C-alpha cells in the first residue's frame, strides 16, 4: 500500500501525485492554447475597406438617378446614401445630369466607392456642367451564385458587412433605401459588387429582404453603366442554393 493518497485537509499533496497533476494541467493548457491559435489563424482577414466617419469633404460632380443615386466626378463615381440607415433617392429626384456640390464622408472597398452625404449639404451648381453621356452596355445573360448585401455596410461601414452575422443590419439598411448589391465572383476569381435592380430597371428594396445574407442563385441580365455593373433580375425567380459551386461570369 505505497500508492500516493491525498487528504483534503493536508497542506500539500504527496510529491508523486502533485507532479502528475502539474503535468496534466500543463498538457490541458497547451491543448487549449493550440486550439485558440488555430481558431484565430483560421479566421478570414477583414476586407480592405474603410469608412471615414466624421471626416467630411466637399465633392462636385454630376448626378445620375439610375439605378441608384450616383455622383459622377471627373475621375470617379460614387454611390450616394444618407446618414444612418437611409437611402438618398428623394434628395436627387429631378437632378439627372445636373451639376451639384455636396459634403460627405467617404466609404470605400477596393475600387467601389460611396459617399454618406451630410444632411442639407447638397446644392445644385449654377455653372454649366458638361455631362458625359453614359452608355448602358449589355453584357448578356448570366447565371450567378452569390449573396445579397446592403452596399453601404458591405463597402466599409461594417466589417464584415455580409453573412448571417450581418443579416439583421442589412435588412434594416435595405429597407431604409440603401442600394442592395449582389456579390459574386467573376471568371478570374475576383469579387464583384453588382447593383441589383428589377428586370425593368426598378429599384429593389423590400422585395429582396427575404433573400439577404443567404447563398442564392440568380439568372439575370448584366449591364455596364459607366464604372458600375448592374444585374437586372426578378426576385420571384431567385433560388436558394446550398449544394452548387460558385458560378462565374466574364466582364467585357
């Protein structure tokens, strides 16, 4: 009967038993740290996006009302949204091809840009602005698998701005008028942000809410308008899909 035996009221455990307990504790600690490290490194990195919250700059350009409010400047184009979870459609109604000046905060993800316009800061400019005629180029029918996101959060206000964890926020933003976008990969593997409208070109907001943040399959017409890609499709034909590979499309 030489086995170590520990009695709770003794100040120390027997040397042999204490040594074994220490080994077990260290092993469990090492396993826990290894598992935590694997979980950290397995996380996808955040997108290269930003939201210049509280930083306001003046922008001048020409308004495009379709498919969603856009400010077209000399060197770029910007989707326009209001502060908070609101769109900007009412503020630009009737300003198609008109020159304006506004104050806004930049939202940016890769080459896609948006401006959160300061309330009451948009004014029509009196100078004659020579508006370039933007041609809409049909790129044909596409069959795509991807996800509907609210463009404001996805482009930089939230990170990540997609997936199930962002569903409730995305639904509220799209309900408030933020342009819905369809995110899919092109033939080169690059992620593309396609502005989503109906087959007749109408803005889509509440019609797509039940599909937000889910993998879905869409067949529609792809259109290029300036620097923007637009997907014309009907929500009644969207299909929820979980067992197919990501579809790709070519940009011409």
